[in-house]
C-alpha cells in the first residue's frame, strides 16, 4: 500500500475510533445524568400507631355525633377546653389553618375537637367557642359528653393526657395533649404533630397522601 494511502486510512480509522469513543461517552454521561435526575429521595413513610377510639358524643349543635360518621374519612383530632386562655385558642387557630389548606378535599377530610373539661363545656359553650374561632363549619365538630366517655376516647384511645377537673373552679389551666392527631380512612392513628410550621407542614403533607388513597 502506498505511503500516502496508508496515512489516509490510518487517519480515517483514528477519526472513527475517536468519534465512537466520544459518542459512547456522551451517551454514558446522558444516561448517568438522567439516572440522577430521575432518582429522587424516597417519600418518608407514614407510621401506623394504633386504632383510633370509637365514641358517641355530643357536638356543638347538641346533636349526637359518633365515630361511625368518620368511617372512610381522613380526620384530624385536637384536644381543648373552652375556658382555656393559653394554648387552646392557638391550637384551634392552627387546626383552622390546616382545614383551609385541605379545603379542596371537601368533606372527605374531617376535624374533631374533643373537650377535656366536659363539666363546663356544654353544647352551648362549644357553639359559642366554635363561632368565636370561626370554626362552626359542617366538617368540624366540637365534642363533649360524660367524663367517662371522653376519658375513654382521649386517654384510653388517643393515649393523651387529660387532667381531672380539680373541682375548685380553677379549671382554666388543665393539662392535656396539645398535638394534632391524624387518622386514616381505615381508622388507624398515623401520627401526632406539633402546631409549629414544620409540624403543620408534615401533617398537611401526610394528610394529602392519605386522602389520595382509595376509600
């Protein structure tokens, strides 16, 4: 083979090999980048704790309201009393914030506030409180009943603190749980959440995921 032809062939082969290697590298980089882009962090698992309690109580309209009405719903529970002047109004306000953020789901999500002071929280008192807090809406029930029934639901069911009425009129600072409880469609408690920004963000995110599940 003449020298000039050999040089030409060699140059052509070199160019072909270079192009092939470059193309392969480009494909490899593209695949790697695509793999990284499509590989996000896994969603945080929503824990499952225990069954939510069954109850039959009285709401702010003096109507009987039972846990049967919540079957197949996602619902959020809070614990409060109407004469509280510290944490309860704030907790109720934060609950209202969560309700507004989940408003697109309509009555597929419910809100339940259970009184820890049934001796004073009559249905009439609950109604006044709900209206004052702008929370007297169809899918939010404020509940009272006998102390035995509420203790069974709050302490026995949700495992939350519920201080007995001291009986001396000093019922403005009763100890009770302050976190919001999330319950899924199957009636399982899935978590308790603080009412700071981070806690509410997680609660709303987890509630959205549970609402996306089939009833």
